[in-house]
C-alpha cells in the first residue's frame, strides 16, 4: 500500500474515532509499527494529530474535515442503501462466514453487520474492512492485490480466492437486465466476482432498484447465478415477477418486516 493511501486511511480513522493505537493501525494496514510511527510523525508535523504513548489522538482543528465518508456528498440513494443494509442484516446470522465485494451499498451493509458476533468477513474493499475496526467480536480478512481507489484487484486477489469458502457472498452490481444479466463497470471487478461466486454456498446480489433494466460495460453472467437479490422497495413488480420465474428469491425491507 502506498504511503499516501495509508495517510488517507489514518486520517479518516481518526476523524471517525478520535484516537488510535499504533498496534491497531499496523494490523489494519498490514505494515510494521515502525512504518506507522513514521506516518504518525508526519501527520503530527502537519498539525493533524498529537502522538501519545503507543498511539495518537486527533488534534481539534476545524479546518480538517473527513476526506471520504460513507455518506458520500450528493449520494441521492442513501435511504435506499440503508434499506438494503437493514434487509441484509436479517439474512446473516452470528458465526457466518461471508464475503462483501467492493461497493458503497456493501459498505452500508458492513456497518450494520458490525453489530453481529463472531462473523468472519472476507472483502477486497478497504471501506468495508474499516467498518469493523471497532467490532472485535468479528474477524475481518482483507484480500491482497493491486490497490485501485478503495479496493484491491488483480491476479493476486483472484488467485487467493481458491483458498476460501464462505457461507454467504454479497456482490454489488452496477446493472441488471433480462438480456445481459448482471453487469459491472470494470473487467477486474467482473473477474473477481466470478471467482468469488465459485467460493460461495449462497450468492446474494445487491443492486439498487433504479439499476434494474440498465446496462453496464462488463458482464458477470446470467441473473440465475444469484440465489437471492437484495434491493430496495421501489423495484418494479414486473421485474420481481421475472426474477420469481427464475426461482430467485427477492428481498426488500417490505419482505423482511412482513415475515
């Protein structure tokens, strides 16, 4: 991981939690404590934090604001993402082994799942991993690979999938339609998801309702590769009927609370 990316993650963590230990950052970022101390020293010189014995605390300076948050500025679908996260929460049990692929909605799901106990969570999304940093009752495995914005991809990431088996896989897609099936915006994302599907007992596809009927560039596969589809309650009934005809379970918050 590049130094700039480490610095960004450390800043965001401190802005969220106000304090952190060197040991925690070393474990989270998979680098030595010596490297973390150098990063903290740099941030102290910038006036962002104050180093303490074994860690650091956020310095209260108003001009510092969180660079990236789960509630991204201008996210018009925050309510829908929270609805999907609530639904996913009810589909996961304590002690499950799950995987969450890259995606903002999956970050919302991770935030809810951090309330569970004894989960093993596999992910390639740094933001997903960060949602569990204050959840010691759960175990998080962050895949290695080439960092691209918030997530890791590449041959190393894909090859490592052969060593894992999960009860429940949550894949976030960018589009679903009847002709092309499930689609995403990058070939690296499509390739990793295909590998992840082979490692999962149950595959749940996470998709905002407004993305049904849309198209994206890279095809993952047909819709019937999914066991479950989790979306928000605005999904059109005709698409629900289509999915039911394929024996795919469709879950929204309405379905959860009716149960």
